[in-house]
C-alpha cells in the first residue's frame, strides 16, 4: 500500500502541474471537443514506456547531452504546436473534427511527452529510484506504484479535459481566449526549452 499511495500522490501532482502537455491538452480539447480529446489522457502511457525502460536499465541520471538534445527538439515541436493553436484562435471555433484528428493528436501528445525532458528527469530522480526500491522488496511492488501513479495521472488529466470542454462552450469568445492562452503558453514553454537546450547545461 505504501508504494501504491506514493504512486497516487505523484500521479495526482503530475496531473495538476502546469506545463507544455497541459497547454497542449487545452488546445486540443478546444479543437476536438471533450469526447475526442479524452484519449489524449492516455498519451503518457505511450511515451513513458520507453522513458522508464531506458532510465531503469541505465540506473543513472540521463546524460546532459541527451537532455539538451531533448530540450531543443521539444522546444521546436512546442513552437510548431503554438503556431497551430494561434491559427485556431484566429479562425472560427471548430465544434467537430474528424476521427483522424483525434488519432493524430494522441500521437502528437505522446511525441511531445517523449521530447519533453521533464518526464526523463522525473523518472531519473524520482520514479526510477522508487521503482528500483520497490523491486528490491518484492516483484509485485513496482506494479502497485505504477498502478497508483497512472490511475491519478490519467484520471486527473481526463478531468481537466472535461473542465476545458465545459468552459469553451459558455461563449465563443471564451474559446478564442483559451486558444490564445494555450498558444501563448506553448510559445513560452517552447522558447524556454530551446534556451535551456542551446545555452544552458
């Protein structure tokens, strides 16, 4: 239960933390609607698998060079997403979208998480060591931690998607304002990641 509760707590913290993925969720919920955006809550399941595998097998922090490369690539990708959100803000509100749009958004969300250094850092310094500690005690305990973590991460993310959907239906001007906010947030996150990747380290 201890590892399960730790997973619940960390998963909830990750779901409510502001960041590039939350800004991306806002933009895609406004574009697709809640029903088609809900699968985006599963994006961390697609991206975290390779991250966790690499971190746990490496048994060490990610190399600085790899983190910087991820920051540069992730920053460029966030700028691309910011441009798309800005175009939506300037256009008429989109109430429906084809199913392919939802599938593409899920792939984009997973790719953005994979290129974001934050999950790499989290699993390197927090999640990875906890998994190794759990494994050293019993083979089933890492599963308890992961179950708790993704239960609150996916549940919390789905809840935010529902809230975003309700908010944008109140007034078309709200949709435009939220699209502008998501574009601005993605732009800032993208520039910060580019700066860190190119000039810090």
